[in-house]
C-alpha cells in the first residue's frame, strides 16, 4: 500500500474502531460478572388475603344499606370506620386484622380474625371479634 493511501485510510480506521462498543472480554483470571438482575415484579397486595376484600352483608337483601366493606387498608361498617393497621396471615387459612376504629365519635382498637368461606351458595367471610367475645358472624359477598 502506498504511503498516501495509508494516510487516507487511517481516519476511516479510527472511526470504525471507535464504533465498536463491544466490551473487551475479561482477563482469564478474573471472576465472571454476575448476570443482570431480572426486573422486579410488583407484588400483589396481600395476595393470599384477596378473598377477604369486597362488600359483605349478613343478608344479601342488606347489601345496599348494611354492607361491610373490607379492603387491604380499611374496614367500613354501617356505624364504624376503621383503618387496618396490620393484617397478619395466620398460616391456617385465617387472617387477623388489627383495627383502629371510630364509631359514633368514639375511638377504639379491635382485632378480628377473618376466615374466607367458599360454599356452593357463594363466597363469605366469617368474622370473629377477638376483643369482644361472642359468636363469630358469617357475611355473604354482595353481588
């Protein structure tokens, strides 16, 4: 190759070399880089407790006026409004909710064990008010 042709080819070779973005291989004695982390998947909010969430009533005819609304953060009844401060999975199919409630101007804290119920007649949830005593009550899912 003639010196003038070589001199003209040098800028082109420099540009082509700069375009190569492939990282050099690691030296043989260095540890391999860890693979890139998989993107984090958003967690479903309290996925196992999802059957508890919704609108419930002791009698389906009462779904409009006497329904109980349960979400991951709230427990709303006909006369009370509660924040769920903790929802613990008991590991036996039940969940215990710790509530801070306001009812008729009074504040109170309660604990309720909630059990999802699945029957041929539909879904339900049994509520056992741990701090009150008494019998558990079963509510049916409003449609």
